[in-house]
């Protein structure tokens, strides 16, 4: 009965026939009681075995699910690490690009401000020349007017007054002739500005 293909079921035990009764055979009641006990134990063991098989299948299914989850988690972890590296590299590239663009924009604005500064300096020099020319012209007009006033005063006093000396002509910074006379205070304040 050690044959692997032979399976004894509780029904087999209950129906098993031991053959004809012999005169000095086993006690029939004890054999029947033992056969019932063996059948019940075999039924219990079959149920336990079925429960264990069911649990084993459940555990195998859980193990398979855990392995799939573990594999998925490992793949997700690798993907996350790759994504993190890619994002970091992309961020560094973008930061370098922004930095280069900011430097280029700063240089461009600095060059524009330098050009503006040079233009303003040239404008200031031109305005200063215009101011000096205007003040020189104004001074000439004022000196002529003063000379005319002095001549008019001399003519109104009569011929007894000594003739007014002719103003001296000199060249100013622009090379124009100027008459040296006492300049009024209001004109001096304009010249000093």
C-alpha cells in the first residue's frame, strides 16, 4: 500500500469488505468502530489538507502579487531616479541658459547706457559751448548798449565833456573781439552761472 497512485478515501474505508467471517477472526464491532475512527480521521485530515492547500494557494497568490509589486516599485524607483537626474540636468541647463541670457542682457544694457552717457556728455559739451557763445553775444550787446548810453550821455552834456574813451577791444576764448568796460552786477551773475 505504499503505491503513490493509491489514495484511500473515507468512503473506501467505510465500504471495505474484509471477507467472510471466520470462526476466530477479529471482533466485528471493534473492526467496525476502528474503521469509522479511521474514516473520520481521514475526513478530518482531508479537510485540513484542503484548507492548507487553499491557504497555500492564497499565500502563493499573495507572494506573486508581492513580487509583482516589488518589481513595480523597483522599476518606479529606477524611473524616479532617472527622472530626478533628468530634471536636475534640465534645471542646470536652463539655469545656465538664463544666466547667459541675463549676462548678455546686462552687457547690452551697459553698452546702451555707456552710449547714452557719451551722447549726454557730447550734448553737455555742445550746450556749454552754446551757453558761452550766448553769454558772449549777450555781453557784446550789453557793452554796445552801454557804449551807446555813454555816448548819448556825453552828447546830452554838451561839448564841454571830455570825449568818452573808446572801449578797448580784446579777444575772448572764442576769438571774438570784446570791448572792456565795467560789467553791471546783473550781467556778472549771468556770466558766473
